[in-house]
C-alpha cells in the first residue's frame, strides 16, 4: 500500500464534490490517476478506495476529466467501466482551453471483482479510454 500526501490534494480537487458533501477530511490517500494523451487534449481518470479517504472500504470513488487543448467545440460523455457495471454522465460541451469533468461518487467495490476500473469518454462517435487503475479493492 502506497500512501502519498501529494495525491490527497489531487483526489480532493477531482473528487472533492462528493467528498465535501459527505463531510470527510482527507489527510492522506492512496489513489491513482491515469491519463491518455489525445490529439486535442488529455483524458484523465482518478480513483481511490474509500478506506483511504476516511469513508468505507466497501466503496470506491472516481472521476474522469478532459482538458481540451485544440480543435472546435465538441460534446462529450464520460464513463466508468467496472467489469460488472458501466456508469455514464450526461453530455457536456467543451471548447479549446476548457476542462470538463464528471465525478461518479461512491460506487460499490463489489462492482470491481478484479479490483480495477477504467475511465472513458465518448465524443463524435468515438470511444477514448484511459489505462486502468488497479488495487481498488
């Protein structure tokens, strides 16, 4: 188990909406962020097991973010693949220079029998995935 203080700020910033709503305080977190470089930006995925952020170990928390660096305005939909379930956001519009994200909140660890999850984005009929984040159980 790796515990990094610097990751706590990233996880709070990306998943802060759900964590703040639950009233938790994050001192340390053992989460991870993966990303995929695209022709017009970067798609990132962050996930952490709840036990590392002061909640229950039966849930994990994740979010997907797209930072668009070029091209025209597009509509995107974010997703989370957990092996047992797929979660999707509503459509979001993003233009060059903007960052959009979706926080998936607390999802059951039972949805990830192989202990990993993948973030993805759909745009223009194409699917873009991030590398998986492992050890979420």
